C-alpha cells in the first residue's frame, strides 16, 4: 500500500495540520520524562495512514449510499500518555486504548479530552482484556484497525485475538517488530493466509502493516 500525503512535514515537528499543532508540546514533554512514544517518522506514517483510512471509509459509505456517519473503530494496546492514541483518533475514529499503568491511563484520558478526540484509555492488562473482548459477539470482526505498541513479548500471544476482532479488510499495525521478542509475531503475520503484510523501516526500526483479507 502506498501512503502519500499532500501536506508537507516540518522536520522539527511531527504533525502540523490544524488543531494538532500542540501535539509537539506533548511529544517534547514525553521525551523529557522518558515516556516511550512513537518516533517522528512513525508518528507521521500513522497520521497519514489513519487519514487515508478515514477517506477510504467515507468513499465506501458514499458508494453504498449510506448517509450514516459511523466512526472507524480502533483498538490500541499500549497507551502511555496518549500520544499515538491522539494520532489514531485524529480523523474522527473511535479509539479504545489499553494500558496497565494507572498514571498513564489518567494522563492519557486528560490528553484525549484536551485534544477533543473520541478516545478512551482503560486500565487493563492488554493480553487479558483482548481475550475478554474476543468472547463478546458484538466485538468480533468489528475493529477497523488494531495497533500493537505494548510488551513485545506479548504480540504473539494476542495475535489470534487480534485476527478475531479485526473486520475483513481491517488492519493490524505493530511497532518495534525488529525486536527479537517479536520474532514469533513476525512469523505469524508473514505466514498467515488471512493477512497481507508489509514491513516499513521507520526511525531505524520496523513497523508492520497487515491487512486482513
Ligand atoms: C511504548 S509505550 C506506548 C506508547 C504509545 N503507544 C505512544 O506512542 O504514545 C508501551 C505502553 O504499554 C504499556 N504496557 C506494557 N505491557 C502491557 C500490558 N501487558 N498490558 C497493558 N499495558 C502494557 C506500558 O505501561 C506503556 O505505557
């Protein structure tokens, strides 16, 4: 998949468009506090990706003669301060983000409010909660995008549940797949017949994009 954006990127900032200018402040504050967040290239990639996804979904609705505006549904594992969550929800999607650290969840929810995005961070152990979600009929095949950015050792464990929760045509995105801990997961995504996967080199790291067919 080729992702292009007409908006030029100022190398000193992540996201310049509209109200997301102030995201730079959050980025700097996280870096000062050693809160691990997406690097600049990944943040820009993710921003462009959700922008394109939202445009595509609007087009589908027009083609299907649907007037109802149903937001895209996104699940994120690993919230931290909500930096990537704000990007994921920046184009109108509804985001549920999970983190097991209560300080992070509190800060992220404050940031989601500040940035006026349709997002919520829940205090949960991600691998446990995703299993719970996958047992709820309404949740199965209901997510347009799932983003993995939590414990690398757990990517492989949550993989089958991600597949179950993703819609047909939905995307599984994962950060840090260059890590040795992600090797079993990388094997999963590259060998699954249900997925078409592309690996991107961003910020000297690997970022995977897998589309469910
Ligand atoms: C790399 S940070 C997430 C960064 C965030 N996605 C961003 O770019 O703004 C990883 C987060 O995952 C959380 N985490 C790690 N293992 C987890 C688990 N098993 N369940 C829930 N949260 C977890 C950590 O507390 C941390 O806040």
